[in-house]
């Protein structure tokens, strides 16, 4: 974030990755929604973006790149964001994403720090996209499962970001590559607070549970668990597959919001009424144990 004047700051972010679906238009939409998410998570309004692409021009028809750009542009138009240009390089591996610039009032910036004991934790999208994407690569995912996660991944966090402005939100982050617990750990690290999650309340894609049991575990899940397991205590009553889902790396995941307890019910009702149907209270912020996350 860069403060321009007393009433204006810029948010700048960048994200790109390799294809997670075969359809180039859908890949473009997912990548764009994912790149815009960081601005929404900070309470900002994205205004312009630039394409970033790596393309194997000798091995793939250029029409594929056009379709990827088309998908990205469709999602930018939905978000009312201007595409200002971009840069493409030749690369043996296809990659696409965007650099996004947004605006925010300096006094209304949301960060992943600042959660307070007593806050409730609200999650706006189900978990499991990493596991299902791994099943897709293994040609084991059902058409219904693919349609579900694609619908979630192309959905902007715009509506949720707009709605939380009317509530007393103390911290916010989008849930992406580090998984729910990885991003939650960032919210409590070096702070005198902890978190308690209710495993039964966390929304998940049912198919992710099935594919997890079949062994479709992304490598990023293992990395997330290895990196953050020292901060996490999972009750023995929580099934092992569910702990996998909590560390599952998400693509274009939802927002994790720390909101004042008294405002939680109204926030969730408003989110669901406005189309964020999977919004759920998944836990709370506690004073102790500090710098620890407990899953029950």
C-alpha cells in the first residue's frame, strides 16, 4: 500500500500461476478473480490491471493465449476494472495472471492483523479447491465437482468486500495458497491472540472429502502443514481428512473475516442474502493460548 494523500492510498498486488483447468477462458477468469482478491481483502476498490503471461509460442497455438486474455478481460469488466496493458514472454510453461492497482481510504484499510479477542471468524467460500484440482489432474474428478469449484473460483470477492464495510471488521485476509490455517496463522503471529475453529462449521466441497480419502493431496498441502503445524493443535476427534482440508491450498478462495461478536449474525445474514451463500461463522479469536490455533 502506498499513501498518496491524507484521503487516498494505492494498493498494488500481483499474482499469476499455471493452468488449473483445461478451458482457456475459464483459466483466464479464475486467474483474474484470484489477482483481484488481494485488493478486496484490504478493503480496496480495484481500478486498473495489467496482464502478465508466459506462453510456449512454439508448442501452442496463439489462439489459446487470446482466449485466456478474453477470460481475464471478462472478469475485469465484471469488476469494473480497466485493463491498461500488460507483458508477455515466451516460456516453455504457460502462466497467466495480473498486476492490479486499487484505491482505498487510509483510514479504512483492512489488513490480516488487528483481530481482537472476542471477534468471530467468518469464511465466505468453501474449502477444497486444491484437492479437487489435484483430482482433475488425475482424471478422477466428476463433472459436478469441477463445475462447483469453477463456479467458486470465478466468483469475485467483490460483494463480500463491499458488504463488510458496514460492519466492525478488525482484520481480513483472502484464503489462497497457504490454506485456511496458514492464513489464519499469519493473522495471529507475533500477536497476543489465538484462534479456535469449529471443524463442523467450516464449509467444504463434499467431493474434496471423497478425493482426499482417495489420496489426491496437492504438494502445497504438505508444505503448508510442515510450515505451520507447530502453531496448530487439532483435537483427536477431528477426522484426519478434515485437517487436510484446513491446510489445502486454495485458488481464488474466500475471505476470512474477524468481526466484532455482536455484528457477526447480521453480517452473515447480509452476506447470504446478497448471494454469498456459503458464508459461515467458523471460529473465534481468543486471548489464549496466544499464537496458537485450536481446531475442535
